[in-house]
């Protein structure tokens, strides 16, 4: 199988590449920045012509569309840019695939954030009507609609809605790598004041390696036109995740709320029901503890900013 992965140089891309290669797939990474071993085709998905040319060159059997602006806060600061990349990029990709006029499955990676205000305290399933509360969620919902609309032109597409996933390679623009970066600025045994946002929010955290294995499974066994939640099905507060991280860090930590880190709109609880995915034979095999340890180890090795 020839698989084209957009956003190949981001957090998830390298993990997905390895998971696909382990199955014998030939993987081609597409991205806007040169990253040896990860990005094979230097293309920005907002460039419709360049995207079409890249897809035509690779002639993939499948495309995993990861490319996008994935930070909720960054999307909120630059909504026009967010829609151009997250929604416009999806349009470029699906149109390029249709232009192939050959069988090619598209796995569009959306987000659990699309559920927004519709989410409640219990795990939510795919039948819940999305009601995004932030720009990021809105751009991802728009991308879903674009992709699903192209089914009527013959596109074989599956929508993946992953919830929070963590592991090595994630940048400090995300909450747990941000905590880890702050904690590791002082040696083990030292004391550090940690600047935080809202710690009461409850999220569904998974190890990134479990999530990419789900992507591989969906490419092979997912039903076209369907939506699948990807997550652990377990809700954990940001505070509880911070406590786990601090316990592994070997530092004394004082927590200080930074108003700049508080989101103007916050989904209180966002946890996915993943029984539909499990029915295909998937199950998580890695713990969030392992992911947190990997994040800390990576930050320990990085030079101080």
C-alpha cells in the first residue's frame, strides 16, 4: 500500500510513519518545511495546485490528512489563518484525490473538539450532533463537512475524531509538554513555580502510539463515510495529569494560575465513547503514565530555552 501522509513533520506524523511502515506500507510524507526522513514532498496544503501535483506524483492508495493548525489557542488568535489551513487544506487534499480518478481512501483527521457545547459529563458517541465552541473545533467541523460532501462525487473517506493524545515530539504549545518544559528548567530535587491555566477541565488522554495504530486500522477496516471517535474513554482532569507528571519529575512544584493561560471559552468535560472503534478490533495498550514519562525524558534532554 502506498500512503501519503500530510502534515508529516508534525507531532503525530513521525509516529504514524513508523506504524504504517511496520505493516509494510510505502509512506510518503508531505509538509511545508524540510524535515529529513519525515517530509519527502515540500508542499503547503493551502497551495491547491502544488497539492494536486504531489498527489498525482505519488499516486497513493490512501491519504491520511493530518496537516493543520492544531493549537486551540493559536487558532483563536488567527481565525482566518486557521480556516485557510484546516478547512481550505482539507478541500485541497480531497479535490486532489478525486482528480486521480483512481481508488484512494482518505482518512481525514478531525478532532473531538468538534463536539463542543454538545459534550456532557458522560462519554459521547459519534451520533452526537457537533456544536463547536472554539475556532479550532469549527475549522475541523468545516473540514469534515467538506470531506463528507465529496462522497457524493465518489470520494472514499473516513472521519477520525481523536481526543487528546500525548507523547514525545509534542510541542510546549500544548498543556502537558508546557508543564514538562517548565518543570525541567530546574535540576531534579529543585523547586519550581509552575504557571498554569484551568486545571479543572476533564479530558480524554491517550498515548499517541495507540492513536496512530487506530489510524492504520481505520485505513484497512474502517467503513467509508463513517465517523470514528479515538480515545481512551476515560476522563482525567488536567490537575490529575499534572500531579502524575510532578510525581515523576523529582521536583518540588508550586502552582500559580496565569490569567493569560485561561481560555475565554472552555469545554468542562470532553471524553469519547470509543466502542465503535473497538468493534473493529482496536484497544489501547499503552498508559498515560508511559506517555508522561516519555515527555519528561524528552524535555530533560532539551537545552534550556
